[in-house]
C-alpha cells in the first residue's frame, strides 16, 4: 500500500491536509444557511429571485406533503427536472422527508426511464407537466404510485425557447393539462400549504444512510445506481470549500449551467452553493448566447462547467461584445480539458480555469489543480484534502512508482457505499477501501496525476496501445479545430484503427490532407489517425461530455 503523499508538499498553507467532518445530514445545510442568510438571494432564475428563507420553507412544505403521501425513511423519490427553483425545493424536500433522491435526466427515453425507476424502486416522481405522459406510463411498468407535476407557469412564465430542447417536444406540446387526483399532484398546490413549524423529526445516520442514488451515465453499460451517503456528499463539499479558499462565504455568485441531475452539478452547483450561502444563477439548459448575456449582466464569480461549454463560449462570434471579467474561478469536469482551451478562457476572463477529476462514485471530485497556486496544464491535479490516490498494476497486483502507467485508484470519505442492488459490481470496484476508477493514468514526482485514457477507450492497433486523449490534445492545438474526439474503429488487418471526428470553427476550412500533415508532425506514425471525418456537431451527454462510444457504435452498426 502506498504511504507517501508527495502532493501534500505543494499544498498552500491555507488548505489543510485533512478535514474534520461534522456529523450532520445533507439537508441541514439548507436549514443552516436559511438561518444565517435568511433574506439573501439563494436562487436567481431568469430574472426572478428567491431567498434562502423562502427556499427552506418551500422545502419543508414539500417534505410535509411527501410524508402525507406515505413516504417513509429510505423510500426512493425520482426528481426529473432541469435546473430550476422546483428542482432545488424538491431535492431538499425529499431529504427532509427521510427519502432518497433518485436523480433522473429529463432527456431519458421511456426505455431508459423505465430501467432507472424499476431498478431504484422509486414510488414517487417529481417532474415537469410536459413530461407527465411518460411518467404516467411508468405507473403500469414500475412501482411509481404518485406523480408531482410542476408547470412551466410555476414561479414565473418559463420562456419556451429555453425549455424546448430540455424536453424535446414540439411547440404545440409545450403545455399539458393535468387534473389533480389521488395519485397526481400539482407542485403549485403543495406550495400553497402552510409552512410547517419545523423539519420532520426523521432520524438519519449521515455515515450510513443513503441521501442520493446517482445513476451512472451508462457509457460503460447499463446505468448503475451509485449509493451516496449524506457524509459522502458533505465531505466532498467540505473539500471543495477548502480548495476554493480565496472565495468569501455568502458573497459569491455561482453560474448554474451544469445540470443538477448530473453528479457534478449536484455537488459543485446545488449543494456547494447552498452550503456556502452563495447566490445560484440558474439556466435550465446551455445556450452559448444566453450564457454570455447572463455572465455580462449578472456577474457570476464561479463558473463550474465542462470543456465543451468553455469551447462554445470561446468560439461564439459575438464573444467580444460581452464582459466576462467577473469570473474568478472555474472548475472544469466531466471530460479532459484541452490546454489550449484553458489558456484562451483565462485570457478572456482574467479568472482561473483548472481541470478537476472525479465520477459519480466519488461524489464526484477526487482531484483538481490548485486554483491560485502550482498548476500543471494537462494534469488533473492533486488529490483533495483527506483523499488518497495511487496507480495500480493489474499485472503485479500492486501499486506503481511515479510515471508508471496503470489504473487510478482512490480512497476517501467521498467514495460511495456501493452500487444499488449490485453486489458483484460493487466487489469489483471497491477493494480494501480503494475505488478502482477504470481510468489509466500516472503520477509524477510532485504527486500530480495525469489521465491517459479509460481502460475501455484504449485503442489497440497492430499491437500498439494508443491513447485517444493524446491525439485529441494535438488536434485541439490546431487553430481550425473547435472540437475533436478520437476512437478506435474495426480494422481487419490491425484489429482497430484510429479515427478522428472533428468539428471545425465557423467560417474555417481545412482539408483532411492538411490536418493529417499537421498530426504527422506531432505524433508517432502509429498514433496518427488513419481516417478523418468532419461533422457539424458531436453527440454529447446533458453535461456536455462527448460520447465517444456512441460514435464507435455508429461505425460498427452503420446507424
């Protein structure tokens, strides 16, 4: 077992090596912030504000109503909403009731929704009225018994053009009339109820009781329910607060574009903001122009995002018209951050953009670059306070020395309890307290970690192990390239061959031959893509992560 932690030598004095975690519930952070920042704005949503006191009272109303429906401690409640006030209220309302939040992507197909609800055993779903037909179908297919629907008219008239891509509905389907009955309930009716005198007295063991079932994105197979305890998530928030030591509690504004139903948005936007007493500026979906206008007008200081989000802003034709100088710090997650993107975004904003690393199973963050201190471009940074990490060799069954490549393993209080109803997968991923990530990487002598690629993304061509990320970094450095992803496609001779899928910047042209010559000048011959395909866009998850496997599947099936 590794004992030395070289990264601690580079910690600034403001960041503790270890943290003491209070024995409290996740929802208690809302109660505490409501007491400390009562009339301060908690949510700023498309021009309308809601204070910490109001959000807390609304969450208590939701909890009280869920209890009246028969929700008991440990019951699962699905929340299928975009970033909006209702999503915040529902989240903490479920937790106050003793229930377990099941984060659910509004873009799920009915098949995906059925799997998630069936696997989790959720009995109640909170969703948009326009998604009600799909939710209603689940009553016959799953354990869903109650549906709570929120209208686009709740809290404020929801602009149709902003909501439209979230639910993928035609314009004439933007509103669904719903009649209340014993199993169908309206959010706005619940909010008209009197405020309870205090939180329900549900006893929660923060270390062991589950707060959230966070389903993995399914890029590695059937989505699995990650069991995150109250302590898992609270620990990650404490680490986040320690890492961002220059920020002022109660004084910052967070731009909430990353969706709450993604673990990154849940922790880095929703929970972290509420815990720190910040103002949460919510956008229900990412649109580059809307994001630029919002930054220019509302002056957020913290901007969690994904590389594709930053790339889209940098390449917007009207970028120069907007003032982005309010941005102090950005933590990029969900995918590798190209060095060129980091440098350009810091130049435009004057703030710091650093790459972090984590996954659903770790609540999610385990590593990040220092924001105001030692920073290594291309690295995912160092383990966070109280987190251990090492490189593991499957061949030797032991941990490796600096610069040796192997699987990244992590250990810490943010690591999940396991996978819901999946003991076999849990046993494979969790061993002796270590979580094995499936990512291939190495650690340098300073304790900074680097991702080479995911185990299953490694391309084996002609006996060579080829790591897509290295090739993608080279392609991103070309001035004509906006986005690029590299994948292995079937090849009768080499087993696999390297293919690059490329999106060019607007009004820029380049030939395949020119791009190939550029790659050959920077890569060993066996790493150079054998095929290039130019596209208008690349398939992505809701948080903006490019779906490499979707492209591979297209190649295999021709669909």
